[in-house]
């Protein structure tokens, strides 16, 4: 084994190393951080550590900072300059200031969030039509790479085409795999200001809705349960759940109101094709938060 490592010019200790998974204690802390971050996204590692200590958890700032980094969470506040997400990646200007969004397929948006499970966690990306709040596509991944975001974008583009696509400045969206697809389709790219979650507020609200109405109620055991549960929820969200800001219509009703000749990809799933979510005698869930 030693000779083989020498021939391959690799470290023998690295060959024997077995990656250590996330501990149960850290997973519990990550779930608490995730919930608190939804309520106070301006909390950084210092304030989050203070909050956790008040909940009787013995943690320090460095520990909390490491967990928040693994979850992709950063305190939201106005920073003095625009970020450079990755070397060679282009950052696009924010195009939505003062823009009146009056129809489906005018602006789409995408974002990534953390999904806790009993033994680990996943990342969820979703693409939403800003006007109708319709979730066009989504993907789960166990790594924060660009591939699953590009896959979700390709699926969404089979259902339509926006004039503007808005994201944050994460490397998953600034790289050629994602931004290149938008450019190839002739879609204008818009990006949030650094640390400004209000620039993509509708999809941030979607995460709060998904987590309180689905993720936290179910406590997924594994990725398979997460995929099934989130898929069922998005079908419910799109086609059944009345949205107050839409005059209590569903996102599907509003998105499908676009004239046929203005919908490049055609209309998406009809209400008749979706199994309605109704209560059964053996349904044993806590009341869904509105």
C-alpha cells in the first residue's frame, strides 16, 4: 500500500481517512438555526450563538459559523460593495428596481434553501414565476453544486420562457452552467444586491411557507421521503392552496391565465390532472399554519 501511494503521489493517511458525518448534536443545532433564521435573517454567527445559549445549548461563535456555512446561511445586511462569488464568474446588475410586474413569464426567480432530515440534510432549489408565484420546477441535492440548479432550469424552460431571470449572487447561478443557459435562450439575467434578501422576497417567502406547512410538520427520515413530501406539497401549493395576494386564487390559476399565444411552452399542469389534498379519517397531522 505504501509503494502504491508513492507511485500515485498521494498521501497514505489520506487514503485511510474516512469522512466523518454530521453528528446528531450538530443536526439538532442546524434545525434550530434554520427555524430561527427564517424569523431573524439578520442574525449572524454571534447573535445566533447568543440565542442558542439562551436555549441552553453550549456552543461558541466558531461552531455556529461553521454550521451556518454548511447550511448556506449568511446574515442579511447592506454590505459596502458588490461580492465576487467565484473567480471568473460574472455578476449581473439588479434589473427589477421600479419595474412593474404585471403578467406571468415576465420575471422568474430562483433560490436555494436547507432541508433538514433525521440523519443529514439536503439542499432544495426552486424556480418560481414572480407574478403568479407558480413553482415551475425544483430539485434536491446533497451538495451545493451548480448541476442540480441547471437541471431545474432546463425543466422550467420546457414550460415557458421569462423575459428576466432573477437570482442571488451565489456561485451556483453565476457560473456558465446556469448563466450560460439563460444567455443561450436570450433571457436577461438580474441578480440581487449582496446581502439584500428583499430583492428576491417572494421566493424567500416561499421557503417560509414550505418549511412551516410541510418540512417541519413531516420531519423526513431520508431523501426519498423528502423528495416525495416536497413534490406532493408543491403540487398542492400550485393547484389547491389559495393565495391571499392573488385574490385567493391559486398560483396555477393565475399562471394559466396567460393567453396561449404568449406561452412559449404551453400551459402547465391542469387542475384536473392533480390529485387534491383532502383530509381522511386517519389523517394525523398538526394544523397547518397559514
